C-alpha cells in the first residue's frame, strides 16, 4: 500500500452553471479514447468497433450514440470514443473491447469537455464558432473541428439545442472564459 | 431652445421628448431623430469647423456620406470623436460637442487660417516646410496636426466592450431600401436563409424619405408591412444598425452592428459587434449617394444636398430652412422642391442648369433655367445666393443636386472596375463583380422606384435559383417610374470664389487644377496630393465631381480618367470593434501546466512561454532577488534533488507497424533498432539540412513510440509529421495523435532522484540502476495504482527521470513529489534553473537551434546517419554546410571571472577591429553558474572545436560591453557524463 495517494482534479471539474437561456456543464468522468484504423486493416477494425459498441463508426464529420458511448469519426483512419469512465484506464477499457484490431490512445486528459445547452445555445456560439450551426447545415450528431477564440475545438451537436464542445485541457480555463463571455455578451 | 423647425408628419415619436445637449446647450428631439435632424429641428445650422481652413460648416447630408457634421459624442472615457451627426441616433441624455476649433464654435481663433488660404493650397506643406530638415518631426508636423484635423481622443482606456461573431446565409442582402426589401421578400418567401442588413436604424431606405407610393400605399408603410412579414419568417435575419463594410473572398462579408450606440449606456453588453458573414450569394442593394455641385462658397451652413433636405422634411418632420432654393442639374432636384412646397415651406426658386421646361409644378417657386449659383453670402449660415446673371436671392437654405452616384463600393472590393454610364452621369458596377454578388436598384443604376423594386425581385430570384430554390413568379411591387433625367454639370466656371469639392478635407476646384498643373494627374496621385477622398467619408460626395474636373483639365473623358480604387471599409470601423474582446489577458488564450495551482500557492513567479505560463522560479522568504532563488534551486538540485514541471514539451503518440521506420525517416539519427523500453535522443533536420527540432523518442512496444519535442515546436513538429505521414509516405502504417496535454510530466533530477521516486513508484516496478538504466523507459504505476510513465533522461546532467501521470493527477503529483522529497530537501525548480543547468551541461536549446545552424555546427554531425535516408540528410552534405571553418558550438568563460557575459555578443579575435569583417561567431546562451561561481556561456565560433584554450573578445556594441573569454568545452559540469549513469 502506497503512503501517497493522487487526487484527480480535471481543470473544469464540477463546473455547472445556468444562465438565461443556456446552461453550461463540464461532464463528470469525461473519457475520450482515440481509435486509429491500421492501414490495410480497416475492415477488421471497423468490424471490431461495431462488435464492441453495437454501432458502426460513422462517416467523417458524423457521430453516433450507442447507449452512453458516442463514436465520432474524426478522419478516414481515426475515430474517437467518448464516454463516461471514472478511472484512468479508459484506453485499456476500449483496447480490450477492440481486441487489438485498432490502435488506441488515451485522450481523456488531453481534452476538456463542456456541454452547452438551451434555446440560446446557437446564439451563444454565433459569437465564437465560425462554422454554420443551422440545423440544415449541422444536424444532430454532426461533428466538426474548428477554432474558437484561437483554441482548437471539436464541436458535436448532441441535440437540437445541445452541443458538446471539446478543447485542449491545458487551456481549459481560457476556453471556459471564452464561452462564458459569449454567454454574457448575447442580448 | 424650442424645435422651431419642426413640420408636421415624419417618422418620429412626438409623444416622447428626448433631452440632449450640443456644446452645453439644452435641446429636445424625439425618438426616430438623428442628432442631425434634432439639431436642425432646434435651428442649429452651424455644427463644426472645417479640417484645414476652419470654415464654419453645417449639415450636408442625411446619411453615412456626411463629410461636415462630425461631432464628439459622450464624455469622459466614453467620448468618441468624428461621429457623423447624421448617423447618430438620438437618445435621452445625449451629449454632443463640436470639434476642431480653438475657442468657441462660433468664434474659432483658428479661422485665421481661412485668411491665409492663398498660402495653404494643396500640397503646401510639402513645399513650405523644407528647411531645416530636423524641424519637420519636432516643430512643423506637431504644429500642423494641432491646428488641422478632426476630433480629439479622450486618451483614456475605452470602457466599452466589443465582440465578434459569425453568421451564415444563403443570400445576404445589403441594404433594406426598396430593392433590398423586394429582394428579401422574394428570397424569404422561397425559403432561402436570408440576412438583410442596413446601416440605418430604420428599414425602408429612401422610401422613408419620399412621398411615393408602392402597391397603392405610402412607400414607408409598404416597407413597414414588408418588414412585418419578414419578421415572421424564421429563415430571415433582419439586421438594422448594421453596415456591411467589406466584400472578401469566398462570399465572406464584414459587417459592423452598432448594438448600443443608440442607448445612453451599453448596460454591460457589447457596444458593437463585428460580424463575419458567410454567404452563398449576395445582392448589393445599397442605393445611391447624391453629389453636390461646386460653386463659390458652396460650403456654408444651410447649403445641403437636395435629397437630404427631402429626407429631413419627409422622414424627420424638420425643415432645414424657411426660405429655400433648389439648385439642380437633374429632375430629382425638383422632387425636393415639390415636397418642401407641399409641406408649406417657401421655395423661392429652382435654378436648373439645363435649358429645359419645368419637370413638375412647384407652387410659389420661380423656375430659373440655364442658370447656376456662382456665390453665396452668410458666414455662419446661408443668407443669400448669387446667380450667374448676378441676381441675388435671399434664402437660408439651398438644396443642391448634382445627380446621384450608385453606391457600388463593395463591387470593387475584389478589384472590380466600375463603368461609366453617360445617361446617368455616374459610374455603375462593372461586370467583374465579387463572385456570387449581384447588384440591384439604385446601386446598379436603376434609379427609379419601380425599377428598383423589380430589380430587387429579379436579382433575388436569379440568385436563389442558382442555389436550388424555386424562383417566385409573383410580380414585383408596383410603383411609378419617376423622372430621372440628368445633364452632367460638375462646377460653376463663372465662380471666382473658392468652390469646394471635398468638404471634409477642404479640397477645392482650384486644388484639383493645381494638382493637374503640378503633374499629379492620375486620380490616385490627385487623391494623395490633395487628400481628396480621404478620412471618414472617403469622398463619397466628392470623388466624382473632382475626377470630372481632372478630366476637364486633361482633356480626357471621365471613364478614361477613372476612379480611385474602393477598398474596405465602406464606412469607418472603430479599432475597438476590430479588436473585439481580444484585450488585456483576453488577447490570447493561456495554457496552464497541470501543477499550476501548486506552483501558484508555493511562491512561483510565472513566465510566458508561447501561450504557456511556466514557473520561472520559486522565491523563498529572505531571498533578495530572482538570482538568489535560481542559484539555490540549481545548487540544491545538484546537491540532492529538484523537481520541475516539464509538461509543456510536446508529446506525440506514434503507433503503427511502420512506426520505427517512420521515425528513421523523420529523425537524422537511427531509430529502427531502438529496443523496446529504451529512449533515444533524436535530431530532426529541415529538408535543407538545417536543424529543425530535437527531442526524444521512447519505444513502449514494437509498434508504439512516444516522441517528445521542444515546447516551441510541439505543434509544428506534429504538423510536419502529419504531412510526412499523409503526403510523403502514405503507404506506411503510422498513426499520430498529440498527447501533450494528456500527461503531466515532471523532471526529477539530482543524486537523490531515485531515492525520492522509490517512495512513490509502486513496489512492483524495479527502478534500480541495473533494472532501469540511463535512457530506459517504461509504463509503470505510482501512488498505489495510478498509471504512469517513467523515462530515465536528463536535461540537467544529473541522475534524472521524467515521470508522467494523467494530467488530472498533475497538481496532486507535484504535491506528492515534494512531500516524498521532504527528507531529501527536495526543491521545485523553474525554467531559469532549468536553463542554468542545461547550459552548465552544454545542452543545446532554442537559442542554439535557431533555424540557421546545422548538426555539424552543434557538434552533432556524427548523428546524421549515412546508412539511411531521412529528411534533410542529403542536403546536409552540401559543401558549404561542411566547410572546415564552419562555426562550432563550444563553451566560453570569462578570463576575469568577475566579468558578466552577454548573450548575443560577437566574438572578435584579439587585436582585430570589432566589425562584421572580423566576426568569428556569437554567444548564444549565458548564465551565472552557482556551481562554478562565475558566468558561463555557450556559443558558436569558427572552428571552435580546434580552438579550446584560446582567448577571444566577446563584444556587444548594443550593450556596450566587451569581455575577454576563453574557449572551453561546452560541458562545464560532469563532462564524462558519470552522474547520469549512477
């Protein structure tokens, strides 16, 4: 038994705020694992993903929800698995499910997540997000890489009025600040 | 002061009274007024002084083209100069002051400049202030700036906030006048996503200023009805108080929304928002701007554009005078006379330059044909005009119309050239419009209401049809084709007094002629020589008459003479809006290391390293300055153990069957045979053979590596690897992903490093020297099961490790390391101590890998493997890069140990003059070594590797220092590397 114990403290842990028309929450136990499809082994990897999660890895720019696990296609040979997982073994959890059919890397601590929801969510994002979030252009489950206030961001539409925003964990406080300013600035 | 000039009607809310002040005088207006209309309602004709001659000036226009009526709005830090009174929406409590005068507005001491006007013509300062040369910056220019110019800044920080944003649409319609509204209605009903933007606070454009009917109802009522319908459409976004100021590539438009300028306070919300509008198509329906005619003393308060007079009468219920005359070269001028007469205002005469019958019946007005105004009287307000036949007419307002120019500026923002329309006497948009743009209405030269409405509909239909929407078959709204004949007439030749073209910059007809005489005949030269068309109005009313006069001088036609190039912005954009929210600490994001909180609570001073904030040193009580802290951190680390957060180094996860071969290709040294569980230092070259970056790569399994990069190049290296993976070697099975932020990584350095780590590394992991030697790596666990990675690498030269845990545990890990290290007197150390120790050890860093140096220069030439191909290896063999006398990285120490060394100093051989010809190299890094007790340095010097022991001079003319230094090996501490391996 070690004399020492490490306490987990993600940068935006427990953040949960409501504003007029929107709420902003940092999801608890937020886990992200990347999946890389081996060159020449794509079919086997895709099959393993479907078998592991019950849903196929969607096309680039799309995501799919399978129970509480969201599969996001980042590029032709890369996807993300986003889910809730409290312990620091998200990568091995996914790797076991895929049975070595794909390369996995833990991305949990690389990212910080914020869920922006409410009727004014799109209005808030108009101040900071360059991409078109109209329902016709960016439907539920659509995903895109973009930048917000100079910060690389992954945006996923998780509902009509709900977006999951992911950005680098080292600049989490700047990212949160940028979203909060956007909320404050809308009329 | 009462609103003596109010008429009946207008689109103002007379039930509400707004109080405001102008130069301290209390006045009243109503919601719906602009400051200009309210000033006119209160009889205030004199509103400012001119730029150069300090001539009394009034209000010329009713829109954003206003050159004269520039005022300072608000007070204190909120004060904003150069605001166009014609665009300032009235609110209760508004405070306005006039600008550019010394003394009061009425008695401006600087008006003496007007008497000196013969000496102050165009370009006078280029010729006058030639001698002595040194006086220009210190004497002449400040004096000129003080006596000429526009308003003054508060010199206080702007307390308002600004924002930016992004909008998207199928069709952007610029201008909500008849053409724009017709277009919006068509596209909106078809289901297209429409943004309709107008700079005015009211929609309707000229419909609000006219008395014409649309679809059998008053034009303004029709506009209101259309807006009401548009407001019910979810697919239409109506933006008032929004100026689309620029047309950029790919259908992107810039727009400024003035959110709270019409309110007494912004209420903590952004005052203005700078929008980037992404459009698939656009319709420019920006209307047209009326031109003046140049004649003697045509700048007096009370002389206005005829369309503006009509606007004040019809929209604002204000008459700018009580006895008026109209001076026109076109039919439209007559409409002003008719509307004024219909409101009961006395119109004494219509002076038409054309020898043509009356356009319409204007009760009480004399029609004086084939005539012109040659001069006027009334210094602070017009009293009379004199015609070409010498008759004098007493009037207090003269409405002038020289024809209308389409507002085609945005059609030219991507190098489009307008074409001359002889019938309109105006430029109209050419064929080379920005991609996706169409032009409708007056902006396209369709000057009548009926054609504007039908063009708006037609252009919108054409645009949305291309996007796959069904075009509307519904007929355009019905209106009359009002008379619009115009005969070119630019200036009154018979005038002997100065005749103004550009009222904002005090440029007269005489100035243009002088520009011609002095050889500045191109319109671009004319602009720069005379300042014509500069400043807030960008010559919207002045440019065409001026170039017409230049055309007269040169004997060329107007289209041959051409126009200056219209560039964004269409109207002024405050710098605050361009900055948006990027002020102070919001200028850029900040990256924090995982142990930032711990560092903050333990006396760290932080330094910006790119976007990162890193602990620079940790001060302890009693230390007198940073050197005390840094020296202690270095000494204690080398004596026992120190801990430094090195998370900022880039980390790239590399996986794939070809990962090893991939590293072999991107690093100059070999990686193919690196054993699992081992780390290797790697050097990357650019394609040209120059050193690019260095770091390490650790092999965690056959197909899995973790690469570290320098902090500065983390993103660049990742991008470079992605390029190599995707474009150079797409057949390799290699996958990359950044994990820089994912792992909190700490250097644990010093003789007690292993002893400390043993206390936190879980017992099942053997980290003894035998089991885990220098350059070993492994995946371990710490503190009872937390996954971690351990690398036995050393930047300090001591027995050292880097231990990494998931970033969420980083802050706790720093605390645990310090707690476990207590028995060893462990110290946290910052970037300064880290820098000192790497210089003591002779390790190269950013100062040495500066984009100019080669592996040979760094003493790492042997690392560039000849047995394999890698990026940069071939070009690194170029003879010039392998010269015998190439610079080499070596160490330097002062001959006199008390001397301080200076980074950047150049090496000069003893006895040589300190000049570029004798330059031997330069000092890259210096530090005070607390272990050696004197300054040390690293640097490049020619053939340094053969010159150990030689004395040279380190000369820094910038710092005024010269120190004799001895060339020594770069490794000041433990040159044999024994400490690393214990």
